[in-house]
C-alpha cells in the first residue's frame, strides 16, 4: 500500500471520529413536488437545505426551455467556447446578465466556483502580478482559491469597513489594490455594508469585486442582488453571480466593464480550457433570469417565508443565529452532535436539514442551515419548528417546558 493510501485511511478515520466525515443523503428529487423528495424506501421527505432558493429548478418554464434547446442543439456543447462550444443562446444569456446588473458585459462560466477562481486568479496575475488583495475574513473558498497566488494578501475583519479603510491606507504605495467581499454570507446569513465598502474602495483607488451568489434573484427590484437593493451596483467594478441557486439552473458568471470581460474571455484559463455550458442549461438559465427579473411577488413571498420560519423557531424556544437574510442557521456547536441532530430530523421526522461542520465553518460554530423557499407552506414551517425543538430536547440542547 502506498503511504498516501495509508494517509487517506488515517485522515478519514480522524474525520469520522470528529463527526465531520461527509456522506450524501440518498434522496430522490421530484420536479413537480419540490421541496418534497422521497428516500430510498419511498418515504416522503421535506427538504429544508436546498440552494434552489425560489424553487424554480423544477418549473415548467425552465424545463421547456431546456427541452427545446436539446432538440435544437443536442445535449452537450461540443467543446470550449473557442472550439465549437458557442451558441446564440450563450451570447443571449450573457447579454441578459449584463443587463440585469447594469454592466456593459458579462461572461458565463461552468460554475460559480470556477467563475471566482478563474476571474480573481486571472486579474491578480495581470499587470506583472503587482497586486495586493484585501479579502473579507468570511469569503468563500472559491474566492480564496482565486486569490492564492496574489503577491500580497490581507484579510480584513468581517463586514468591518473601518478596518478595511485602515488597511488600505497602510498599503504599499504603487501597488494595485483589489478588495473582494460578498453580499449575503451563506453560513451566517448576514449582509455586507456594500455602500460603505464601495466608498472605501473608491477612496483608495481599489478595484471592487463582489460575490452576489446568495443574493441574485432574491434582492433588489429586479433580483439583481443586494447591490441593486442598496443602489450601489454602479459603484462596484466586478459583480460575480451564479445561475445555480435562486435561478434554479447551473453555471456562474461575472459582469463588469466591456474591456474587463473581454480580457477575462481571452486570458482566463478556467474559461478558455473548460467545455462550455450545455446549450440546454444556458437556455434554462436565460429563461430563468428573464422570469425572475419580473417576479417581485415571488421575492416577497420568499422573504416572508424566511421571517415566518424564524418566528416559528422562537415560538418553540429555539433562537436562530442572527440573520438579516433568507438563510436561517441554528447553532449546535459540536460536530458530532450536529450530525446527530440532522440524522434524527431525517430518520424520525422526515426532514432533511444539512449539518454544517468544519471546515465550512469554524470549529465550535457547527450549525444546521435552514433555507425556506416560497414553496414551504405554513404547516410545513410549524412541523419543522416543532420537530427541531423535539430533537434538540432529545439530545439535551433545549430544556423542556416542564424543566424550564
């Protein structure tokens, strides 16, 4: 046995002992029944941790767009965008995304992770690599991967404009500066002070890079994200987003000035050397963006569902972690216990809620992550709250009413 195989065995054992070994739930998604799935025994399961935030992944509109594209173009794209993998629907999708964010141009990647890694990596390798990147302490792994080869990297305190301001002021003269941050942070559900961050970037001549993947579709008048909601999109240089969450499809993108997008199109290895999105996914994404831009009622319903779930938890004595968004995390604080709570919810109550453990969140902050959708009804919200309270009492994390 090679030493690496031994290393893998030992590390997996350690992960299991710490309660952070990852396994997949055997659930069967039903297009017409979302958020209700079935398990291997055919039992009905209500899913509470999907990133299909608006429940559009199974919509007739997206399905018909994908089916029509398959009939017209086939299943696969056939290559990279440079090697026969470009179609009019890819170009129409990019024009729609640029319009959504009020930017001159956009570029579609195969995923949001690839978009961040490729865009940031390409930018920070440009101009002789003379870049100093400033990264929010809670930025996503995909952004960190893209910043890995930056000449200098400084982490600023999470959502702390004053700290960023001081760090930028102390930066080496003559260096190019880039500030990377998110709008909605997916594990805590908090929202960045975008206006202040944008002003500080302008003050110090720093390029601003905003990840809106957990906000596009759900915030702003047309669903362009928190930057649109807060009226600062025109002060953000580069906006990155995804089609795989609220838009219910697949793929990532960046939107920015025409010259920036053209440069990334011609220089980003993660774009150049990757087979393009299948035309069916591009067509479904285009249909979704066009639909969501007009879906103000759906956004309102989504926000109302999140607020109702938080209230339902509090009504049964469960205090969710502070969250200004649609993400509703509940702190457990122990990896093994978090997995156990998740298991009990699934096996005894038919509720699927993801346990979030290290390295996704710091040790000691393990949590359950609820993401209500417009398709979760009042009865399902009440059921989730009561089941969670019962399980937390069962494992000793919540006192019973009698004991209290």
